[in-house]
C-alpha cells in the first residue's frame, strides 16, 4: 500500500512523465518462480502460489498478507510457527506469483470464497486466521461469514476504517464508491517505479527503514513485475468499495488479538481504538518502535504476543 500511495499522489507526476525511462515489461514467470519457490493449487479457477508447512495434524494457522505483498512477507514468522502449527500462506489473487484472477473480480466476497474453498481443498475444517492490512480486512470479513471455521484471529494493523490510498483527508472515503484509478496509477500497467521509489514507499511501513534488507527490497521490486500483477493492482484499486465496518465487526465473536506498531505510518495506531470499540472480543498489544510490517521489521519481538495468544495465554 505505501507504494500505491506514492503512485496515486501528486509526487508521481514528475517521474511518470518520463515513460521511456520507466517502461518495464513483466519479468519472465520461470525466472521468478525459480527465485521465489512455492507450490501451486487451482482454486476457483485461480492458480494460487502457496506454502503449506508444519505437521499436517497440528492446529492450522493461515497467514494473509497485505496490499502489494506476498506469502514471502511471513517467512520469519512461518519458520517459527511451523514447529508447532500447520502454517498455510499464499499469494492473494492479483499479487505475487498467483497473478491475476481470470474473472477480474477482486472483491472481498471473491477473496473470502477463495479462502473457503482453499481450506476445503486442503482439508482444514478450522484455523487460526492471521491477517495484515488488506489481509486483516479479509480475515475479519471471513470470521464474520464463517465463525465456525475460525478458532482465533490475529489482526496486524488491519484495514477497516481508514481511507483508500490517495484518499487521505476525504471525509467520504468510507461510504462512497471509489472512482477510477488516477492516471499515475493506471500508468503502472506499463511502467515500474524505480527501486529507490519502492524503498521510499516502504519507508511508511517501517519504523526504521534501515531494517529493510536489500533482499526484501528486491523481492518487492521483482514481484511488482510478475506477469499480470500491475494490471491486477489497477483493477483492484478501481473495485474497492469502502463501507462502514462497524456492523460486521460487532457480529464477530471470535477471540481476537490486535497487533499494532506504534510507529505505523500506513494505518495509524489510533485506529485500534475503533476496532476495540466495535469488535467485542478484541485485545490490543502495542508494538513499540515498529511499523506496519512488524513481522519483517522485528520478527521475534512481534511474534511473541501472537504465540502467547494462540496458546491461550494472555498476550
């Protein structure tokens, strides 16, 4: 999302005025699949890239990433969790090496159906659901629709109440349909932000940008150029329909942990109060000196309260 905020803002215009310099074709799929391995499953007509690790008979944990991310964002947490849990993570349609949804539908209803059918295919009756940002929104909507299939839920800086990328300051962003993507974002279908711009965009997601490794920056840059991803991002942005989440949140009975970086520059921690107000069984753990992606920035410190919560202890 930080990258998309840059694309939707006025600062993009000067750079995207140089189309010849920024034009970039998709990277070859075979090259990316070699660099970023995973298994593939067809679910509802979508070829999902996923990783399924840990004991098959252990309690399941499903990890849902955020906007412009991939299953790889969870790697440090997944390694530790897989010693005790069956850990399932996948590239959401339109991102990573899953690529575009052939239906062109990027609605939350479509995402929750794909998650339901993936769980059915993998034989997972119930799971602990963990979601970050956009993945957090998908998680709480799934929990509202399928309460019998979610044991516990962890929301890491989840989307819900805030404006869309590029809509900061608009008082109607929660209730009015989103307009067509602004032209700098539409240009993303053909152009690619330079590596320096990707890093600058991620600076909002990190409390300390020095924590962003070169390998992680390369991954974000590479997967932005995966086949079909840029076109899918533009399509998803245009389909976003923000609505007041309060009635849905109020219906959720699932025990929920909110994990929030105190220095989150994407979704400020003040929004945690809104979730606590409307989500009846939620507890907040504040993460000092961390941002929007604590599982990348400081995996050990951010994972500890999640592990306590999943085991039934006080976070």
